[in-house]
């Protein structure tokens, strides 16, 4: 049989069928094939049945298909508008922080450091973190390949980028880790069949990203200029205390999210948290090594900070703090690029 001719005939017949009832139209098309092509419905080959089925399917769903396409075009148009408005929104935030900084009366380096930390928590990274994680996990589920491993790689890179592109602090660690895990829980609740893969990949990825960013922080401490150390003295004792028990910090954040989650997600989070408990040794080790470096390299900076504030180095520290912020705004792009690379695998 010439399948091309068969397909054209079936499509033409079905699309011009006057009867509006779906079931009767399908019965009529099988009857037509039997009369015109001398093939009973039970004798159709798989390929012939496929041609007939697709012809009926496309004819019946054409209107809905076109409506979906129109909606997709509109959705993409809105997404482009959102992206442009988001850029304007972020720029407006920059202007607000610049105005606040200029309005401060001869601010100290510590005051500027506090303002910059607030800025880091208010612009770009934290605003887009949940959206980034949700999009990356959903895309991974749609791809359907190596789900758990891909989510682990994505969350590792986004955790690392978000933590590393700003001053490492207790508040920052808890905020980033909590936001990522909570977003993963929300997606898991909507995708119960893959909830365990999503949550296990997320927890493993966040843990690896935390190890990676603390390791980077440790290396930075070893070569950090004196004027930058002064920026870190505020709150560094709290950070030291948290890093001393980084494994507990991590499990506490997981438990906090679990306590606010559905019973199913809570059970899964607690189960996976116990499973990876023995994998936290690397996190604990790098954290304690970092604490030792902090003690050796920052204690002197605390003693000298008062005099440094009134020196020329204070102005240099301010300049370097501004440069650090400039670098921080590239984190989102870097994280998306890393996530895309993982997905493309």
C-alpha cells in the first residue's frame, strides 16, 4: 500500500465528514477504509492504524492546538516583558541603596558593610533564587533523564554561586539553604511521584554547594588584604560559632523546613536527612578548618579595626566593598549558566 495516498484519502474523508459526533465519525472512517481500501478494521497494519489515528487526532484537536500555540506566544511575550520590568525593578533598588549610602553622614566602614549586606539580601540573588531553583527542577523533570543527579548538580552550583558572591554570614547561609530546600519541597508536593528524587538531589546538592563555598571562603581568608578584613569583623564571632557546628546548622535548617511542610514532605526530609548524616563529615571538616583560619587571620583585624576606620584604608575598603557588590550581581547569570550546562548534559 502507498501510505502517502492512504493518509491523504483518510484525512480528506475525515475532515469533510458532516457528522459532528466523534464516535460516529470514527466508525464512519473505519467503514470508509473497509469500502475504499478493502481493509477491515481488525486487519490494519500498525503503520496503517497509526496513520489513521494521527489523522483523526490532529483533525479533532486542531482548534485546541492552535489555541495552545496562541497562548504560548502570549506567554513568551509576557515573559519578555517580565524580564525587562525585572531589570528596571532591580535598577530602581540600586538607586534606592545608592541614595541611602549618600545620605549617611560620614559612614564608618562597618556601617557600609552592614548596608552592603542588606543590599546583597535585597537585590537579584535572593529575589531570583526561588524562581531559579523552581525553574531548574521543573525543567529537569521535563527532561526526564538522571533526575536526582541533575538536580544535585544544579542545586550545588546555585548554592555555591549565591553564597560565594556575597559576604558569607550566618544569616546568608540560613536564608539561601532554607529558600532552596523550601522551593524544592513546593515542587515535590506538586510532583509526588518524584518527590523523593527531588528532595534527595536537592539536599545532597545544597550540602556540596555549602562545602564548596566554605572552601572558597577559607582560601580567600588566607590572601585577604587587611582593609577587607575590617569589613568582616562585624558578626564574625557568630559565623565562627555556626561553622564550628556546620553539620548541625545544615540539619537544623532541614528540620525547620520539614516542620512547616506537609506530612509527606516532612517524612521524606527527615528520612533523607538521616541517610546523608554520615556524608556531612566533609562539611564539618572544611568548616572547622575555616574557623581556625578565621581565628588566625581575623582576630588581629578586630583589634586594629578602630584605628583603620579613621585611616586612608577605610576609604579603600569602601571602594573595594563597592567593587565586591559589582561582582555579586553577576552571580545569577553564572548560576543559570551552570544549571543550563547540567541540563544540557
